[in-house]
């Protein structure tokens, strides 16, 4: 039996400490007497864990390398750039993928391990030490999935918009199947969310700004939604989702409209209004065209709607009831500038993952207590996707659960009754958000009265009937109360003319920003050309005019509240290329040329963002003025 090489272990720990300092220090004190090195039949090293059932080997005991080679072949890698592997073992999977990895410097392998004792054993081997020294490989430690975001989040940025494969050490795939399935779901889901956001930014944010400016130009006709904050202390709130379990509570809900504030967001408005139930409030933050279809087919046009300007602009125009503006716009800073100019700014509000999460945030700020959830299945309860009234066909086919798209492939979990139920990773994330929110707001009781579905960690389950007997004994004239509070929430002297003026001011700032970017682009081109022609680096890398333009650009509202966000995103995307330039290029002149090329690329992208916004503003203003003439 081979013992741990302490000298090599210390060298490995020092390398790994650069990425995981706290965990690296802990490795010295980690002990697991069940783990030991053994030799496979072909004489190579293997790792074995003693269990009650016997001996478990981390690699095939006949030949660890052959197992790894067969695994690598089974991946059928084509366009993938990064391979995530759950379990590091003794590094044989790295050896099996080594040739593939070195064919392209853009490729990467990420080993993910949740057992420090395994890492300690692995770090003492020469093969794993080679892994730690390879710039194309990461070794990530996570204690559990709930706390894995800190370790995984940088990876999503480093490998954004790339193809991936998520696999596992064969031993882990067999012995820890459930953990692996959840880990794979999480990585694919989180990466797709990040990719979706970055893709939106790389497309200059057109889908957001198209909604934002058109809705912004209507803000003077809205009411201040945050004026309702703190006005309903101790009043129960019922947040309705559109899950299939809503059907069993429709009649109970009908009798609670004078006992609790009822919120319906998105599809839930259709499910409720199709049964003749009009909630006290609707919620609109969905930027997608489906929001327009859903609003056009429900009967709740007059229901007061909490909204943000990212809501689909055509859907927004269908709202006939009071529009209750909520400051901010998830993921974009531009709303902060306009909110401040109009006197509408307030404390940051997290949208969460969907309208239910946002509804919980709003209800707690309004002073509601308890907050009761119904129709929030977060699962395919009874093999149904929605409650009745949302879509014509709510049942799902079993084939839907077995799609090739892992992001939308359902997984089996246990529902609130301990029975198996199909859910998606995005719903698990939403469930965890509610559980975390409840933990952070213990003074407000959050109760799940869905009576089915996935449930939320730490949130009490109860029938809606029991919740009524416990929390909703008093009656209120809530319809009149809501109407009165809205009438007291007028915009603070905000006129249509003022909105036009501020939008024009911001557009002019974008035009000046674009002009400054032109100066910086030309200056970078001149530097690049000069170094290429003269093969030397000038003492002054930036002209006085460019330096002044850079300073003035940074002070423009159009840059600070819009372009700077895109600059940060694009710079992070270019970081890998910049790192490669610094690593691969030993010629100082060549390095300056390559860095100038990247800088020009970044500046041109920012110029495009400015131009897109200028055009969208012009169109939105033109459309708004047309509507005023026709009014």
C-alpha cells in the first residue's frame, strides 16, 4: 500500500491555495481512514474506500487508464470547449482527454470535487499535480450544491457562450447518481441563464431597451407603486401562481377577496379571471411577447398592475387599470438615472426568478403578514403544466420529460407529501429562492398553501382552508382600501413634457458619448498602426485629445448609467483573450498591437450600443407623439 507523499502534497496545496485558500489550509487536517491507495491489476495506482458493503474503487481495478479512455470516447466531443467532470479521482480522466485539450488553447477541463479527503489523496500524486499546473484545467471544490455558486459563478463568465459537456467519474456516476444529476442540472441551467443574459447584452440589449423606452414614455400616466409600501400592515397576502394545484383552491379564493390581498402575476391572471376572480393586484415584469398574448386573452384589464419598464411594451398598452410603477429594472442601470431625475428612486428590490418571487417582495414591503402562496407548484403536478384557463391543453406528454435539451429535461424529486414528482432545475432554483427569502425575513410568516408540488425549504405547508381559519378571520373592504391608496399615489408633478425632456437629454448624452468613442477608436487605430510600422513602442501611448475624451466620456450619464454596464460585460468576455496575449506573446510590440486590436473591438461595440439606443429612443418618442396626436 502506497502512503501519501507529503512533500508533493504540500507543493500541490501551495498551487491550489491561489484559488481556494481556505480549503487548501484545511486539507492538512482532513483525515479519512477509509481511504487508501491500492494498486490495480495493471500495476497503476488506484484509490479505494472501505465501506460497510466492502471495498469501493474509484477507478476500474483492471486498468484505470483503459476505463478513462473508454469514458473519453463515450463523450463524442465535437464542438465542446469545456468539459465539466464531477470527481477528480487520481487524474486518469485528464490523461484520457489530454490530446483533445491541447489541440486548442481555448479548451478547458473543470474537475469538481465535494470531498476534501479525496482531494488530499489526489494532490499527493504526480498525475494530479500535473493537472494543478495546467493553465487549461481548473480544480473546483464545493461543499454542497446550495453553497456552490461562489465556486461556480466565475466559471460561467470564463466559459460564457461556449459549448459544454458535463460528465462524472464513473464511480461517482454510479455511487452518487442523484448528486450528479442535480449538479449537472444546476451547471446547465446556471450557464444557460448567464449565456442568455450575455447574449442579450451582446445584441446591444435591444430586447430590453425596446420595451424600456416605450414604457418609460408612459410613466407620467402611472401611479407610484412604492407609495403603497407600508400601507397594509398585518393584512394577509395571497400570491397566486399558475400551477395546476391552483384549480383545487379556486372556490376558496373566491371567498377570500375581503380577507386578504390577492396578487396574480403573469399566467395566474388568466387562470383566475377565466373563473371570474379578479385579484386586487396584477404583476407585470415579463419582457416576452407571450405576455401580450396572455394579457389579451384574460378578463382582468382593470386590475391595478405593479410593473417595471422591462415588461413587454405591447402587453403594457393592454392594461386599462391603474399602472403602479416600481422603480428599477433588473440587470440594467439606466432605470436608476431616470428614477432619480423623476424623484422615483427607492430601496433596491430583487425580482427573483419570476412574478411570484417579485410578488412576495412587494407584499412584504406593503406590510402584509402572513404571505400565503397558492398555485406555486414548481413541478408537473399530476403531469400538468398549468391550472385551467392558461392554455388550451395543460397536460404534458411523457416525451416532454425526456428531451435532448438537458436544460428542459425533467427530474424526479419528492413533493410535499413525499411522493415522486417531475420538476425542472429552474423550479428548484425558484423554490430555494423562496426558502432563502423566508429565512431572511423571519418576522413575516410565509406559508405554502399550494397543496401539492415541490414545496420550499423551511416554508410551512398548510391547506388554504386551514390558513383561512388561522390567519384570515377578519373581513375588510379591501377593494375600497386599495382604490384609496392608489388615489394617494399620484406621480410627483411628473408631466409628459418633462418625460420627453429627460429622454431627449439622455439621448444627447449618448450622442456625445458616441463622439468621444469615435476619438478613442481613431486614437487606438493610430497607436496600432504606428507600432506596426515603426516596430517600437512610443513613450506616449494616448494622445491628449483621447485622454480628454476618455475623461469626458466617463462623466456622461449615457456612459455611467448605460454604456459602462456593457463595457464591464464585454471586458469580462475579452479577459481570456487578454490573458492569452500576456501569456503567449513575448514581443512587447506585438503585445501592444494585439491589445490595441482588442481595445478597438471593445470601443466599437460600445459605439454600436450607443447608436442602437439613440435609434430606439427616436422611434419610441415618435410613436408616443403619434399616439398623443390621435388621442
